[in-house]
C-alpha cells in the first residue's frame, strides 16, 4: 500500500486526538488503516471520518451485511477499487462468500432485498437524475454517506491496490482475509463511543433524529471537512459548489480537460486549488502529481492538501445528503 503524494507519520508516533482515534480503530475495526493515516495530517477530519464510519457501519442494530453491501456498492459506482476490495473481503468475513463474490464481479446479488440495496446505493451517485432519497434507517444511510466521502479521499490520496499486484482481487486471498478478520467483523459495537472525539455541542442535522450518533457524526464531518474551503476565495468556492450541483455526479469523460475548462474564470491564485477540489468531487484519481506540485508552491503543508481534498469530497457528499427524505430519520 502506497500513498500518492506524501507518507504520513507512523501510527506509533501519534499523540493527542490522532492517537485516540488510532486506539479506537485498533479496538473496534482493523487498526489505523492507510485511509485514516492519510487523514492524520488534519486530526479533526480524521476523528469525524472515523466517527461517521464507526457509528454508521459498525455500531447499532442494522444488519452489518446490509451495510457492508452498501459500502461496496457505493464504492463501485464511485470507481474506488480499493474500497470495493476491502468491503468484499469484509463480506467474506461476515460469512457471505457468495454475496461477496457477486459484488466483486459487479453482478446482481441473488437475494431481492440485497439487489434493491445495491440499486439504491448506486443511484445516489446522481441523486437529482435518479430522484433519489432514502427509505432506510440512519445506519444504512450514514454508511452510504460515509463512503461517498471516504471513496474520494482514498482515490485521491492512495494507490488503488491493497496488496502488491492487486492480489486482494483473488477469490482465494479474499476468502483467507475474510477468515482472518471474521472475529473482529462479527463483534457488536455499542453506539456512541466515538462521539467524545468530536467537538462539544455538535448536533445532528435537521431531519435526523436528534440523538442519532450517526447524524451527530455526519454533522461533525460536514463541518470539519467544509473548513477546507477557506483555502480558496469566494469565486472558487462558488465554482465548486455550483459545479457539484449542476453536474449531479456525472463522471467527466476527460477529467483533466474538464477541470481546466471550469476554472478559466477563477482568479489565478485559486485555479489549481479549485481544480483539485473539483477533481476530488468528481474524479479524485485524476488529481495528478503536477496538480499537487503546483498547489504546494503556495501551500507546502500536507495538511492543506488533505483539507482541500476533503473539501471537494464533502461538497459532493453533501449534494447526496441534501437529497435525503427527512421524514425517514
């Protein structure tokens, strides 16, 4: 597993909020995986991302299989192969090898309820075009939102292979990995443990149950990641927000050219940052070494790159969240 633009500090050196997140990741999940280490340059985004994933994917009473299926389906429609591979393995860990392999092939799950979940999750990429909303409880919907964000972070900042040569795509390797993580995957988790990591006073967005840990975690991630927009000027932020709205999840055929055209009227000092934010929202794997090198001329810190990518990712995720049907929460 390699990082595309920088190598974070080793997990063993973490302190403060980052160290506490890593402790929870070790206790409740698979440890401080590269996804979370890549976010460690901005601890408040790291903590909120973990909180949303934990409270949505791992805790609560909703079927863990259903949630892993949603995570994998969203990851496929967002073209995040790293996340597809990870959640196929976790479906194996949950004792669902046939479902896992159907998902790995991009096929339709045999059980109608699972097939409906996949169709629903994949439609969320373009919520306006699909007239998309959510009839599901907060854990299912929160999982979907978590992976709209995480997919974009992973695709922008990490290489797509979990193992050298893409070995994780071998059915045998997936099966062995599933057995290795079966005990951890099947343990129930109490809701709310991650909430003390978040800023005091954070409340769930309107429409979510006021005491929903998933809603509180999503609100915290939305607020923390949106702060990356402060790296850009008003025109640049308006360009990102408006493009996310009118493009409605459409994949650009030629992302690099598409982004260049969109930033022509943005002030020169903000063009490269706007380009990276737009690519993070729509085609994050297209963020290039050249883009990052230009950005670092004025923003050399790893933290600013993470903030900018997180801003693009949460803008796209919030476009999906605004399509939710509040009555269901």
